[in-house]
C-alpha cells in the first residue's frame, strides 16, 4: 500500500531511540522529510546517521521538551529546516513512576504539557500546509489501573482524553488527531531491557501476561504511527489504539 508520505514533513519529539526513533525511521523509509529532537547529543548523532540512509531531508536538534521556550524554538527551527510541516508526533515521556512530587511533576511536564505546547506550536504550520495529523504516544497504563506507576498512568489517561478534545477542535482545520497506546515494548537501553537485567521477576511476570509470550518491538508501534499520519487514514480521528499483543486481555 502506498501511504503517499513522500515529501511530507514530519516532526517526532523524543525521536532518538526506541519507539520515537522507529517512528522517525518508518516515516523516512516512506520518503518523508523528518526532524527529531532529544536531550542527548550523542544519541541524536547516531539517529541522524540511521535516518539519512533513506535519502530524505533529516533535521536533528537537542531540546528539553519540558522547557517551553526550548520546545517552541525547536518546533520553529524544525519547520524552517523542513520547509513546512504536515505531521507532528508527540512521543517523549518523563516516566513518572513514583507517587510523589517528583514523579507527578515529570509526568505533567513531559508527557502532558510538552504534548500540549508542542501541539500549540505545530498546529498553525500544519494548518498552513492544508492540514495533516497529530499523533500522540500514550500507554495502556492510561487505559486501566496503574498500581506500580500512578503518575504515569494518570497523565497517559489525560493524553487519551485530550486526543478526543483536540480531534474535535481541529477537524475544521483538516487536522486529524489520534493516539497510540503501546503495551510493554522492549529495546536496547529501554525500561524493559533494564528490567530484564535487573528485575527478572518483574520482566518474566510481564512477559507471562502477554498472550503471545513476548514483549513488543518498537517497529510494531511505528508502523501504526505512519499509517495514522498518512492520508490513507483520512477518516480516522479521535481514536486511541492499543498496540500490546493482547496484554490488556
């Protein structure tokens, strides 16, 4: 299926590794021009090398998305580098796990408000391009109870609710808004890679809870993201789709 993404302009925040990098890579493979940001310069350099292999325009920049001026400047610089914007993917997470001030603040600053502010900055450019899509990364933790990580589950639930509101707000601008809720996704250097090494009991328990007997892979999330960003998904908006191998079942 031709997703008609060639020469589309895409921003992926938190795009230097894991799910974010896989999303950026899938868009680049489809011929899109891609900008990614992250806090670490080294990871961005590695990501740039990977994305440039597909031959399209690639822009990378360091950005602390929890800092409003930094995020605003990044979006403006990315739009200038890509010569416009069609799709924004809000991906980063502060992984607020602990039920204390620090845990809640990390979730609110990065998982929620960076998404809100990023959307504010990006929507005028997407509207100028004639419309496009916003894609938010939530979690199945936002669809059910989250006993181990109360702040994380709560802010991811807020992302799901905001997706519906944004979809209604932005339909008149020809901008679709959808949300992806990954289950437990494993990749080198990620949360579940760390658990596999340092908390095997937890890792095994999660693996046993998934009907397919394994954790997910970032590219299994990314393929949905490029579909939702494409015009092939032109009649899908306001939805949250779980990518979890039946984990919630």
